[in-house]
């Protein structure tokens, strides 16, 4: 990948829209990219549970009407948040390539996780906000669909849009295929970065150590000068990783996601799960 030219931002609602949108428009200014805000409305015919034979046709119709009105209000608020972000960053709408950054709004009906995965495959980068406590299950499904099914990198924005992204980069390196894909996806950032630090994490004495020096040699061929650091993380690799990012004052963490099975990480915890829930900096992840 040479540059990011198309950025997909799922905009579920207005309350969680600002951080990922502001992050996307900041990147659009850097890469002269096109930002697509995607809002997916739930189909009322699938949203209303038809339970019990005692429900009359009038009751079902009324429930569907309420669901449709709520979906319309949610979509209008999401569009207003998108338009406000365009205005803040001085970006105009366009549906065909133009010089400089541009934006586009798409409002569709269907299942959000399926459409985000599909549209993600037609984008260079998917941007979403970091999950917060009590996040609705459908949003978590969408995040995992973007990460696991789009085939494209996911950039996770922190709760507040960062002042800078990719100036000081930390790379969590364990030699996995997922980490390799994340490094390749992050090259456009790395070529512009002031510093790149490779963090080789070892979870215990039995963990096979993958030296960051080999990755640094690879990056040198791409014009990226990287420093290497070995981090003994023990059983708390996720927390230690974020602590190291803090010490480096990193504004972007690059890492492979679910390098162990996702089921194992969901049950036992893991680096990916910890980062998804706790990261205070932007994270570029690949599976």
C-alpha cells in the first residue's frame, strides 16, 4: 500500500461520531483522502420482534412505525454530526476524485456489521472509535466485522480525537502473520513518522523470542529508520504494551489483532482485548 486514499467511517449515532470523524478528516488532510461516512439503518421489519400470537396487525404496524421513526431520527442526528465535522475541517462533499480531501455520506438499510465488512473491502482503511464501557452489542459486532471480515486495516480512534497521529509510532512485534500485515498497512504512516520503535514482547521465559532487528532491517528498505526494544511483559502483556507506548509518548500503536484465537482471547483475555478496551492512543490493527 502506498497511500490511504479512501477512508470508511461507520457513523452509528451522533454521540460516538466526533472522535472517529475528526481522526478521519485529520488523515484526509495528510493523505488527500476521501472520507466516506456510512450510516446503516436497521430494517424495521427485522428490528421488531413478532412475539406471541396475541399481537394484532395494528399493534405490529404501530411498533414498526415507532422503529422507523427512531431509525430516521438516529440517521438525521448522525448526518448532522457528519456535516458538522465536514464544516470543522473545511472539507466539501464529492462523489468523484478531486484534488485534496473530500467527503461523502451514505445512508443505507441493512445489517451494520455486514455492510461495514463489505464496504470496508472497497476502502483503504476503516476508522472506528474505541469501545467504551456498556457499548451496545451491535457496535461490538460491527467493530469485529471490520477487523475480521473486511480484509483491510482498522484504525481505532481514542475517545477524544488525538492532536497527532503517526508522529511517534510503536510497533508491537511478535513475528505473527497478523503483525506482518499491520506493519505493511502502516508503512504510509511510518514513512512520515519522526520516530518508529519496535517493541518485541515476551510473555514468559518459554515464549519464542522474535528479534525486532529483522523487522528493522526490512523497514530500512522502505526508508524507515526504526529503534528496537525488548519488553518482558509477563502475564500482563496488554497493560505493559500500553505502558510502554506511554513512555515513548507514542501517538500510534501498530499491532496484529487476535494473533491467538479470538475465542481464547475472549475467554482468557489477551493483548488485543486489552488494547480494544483501554488504549488511549490511536491503534492500527490487522487480522
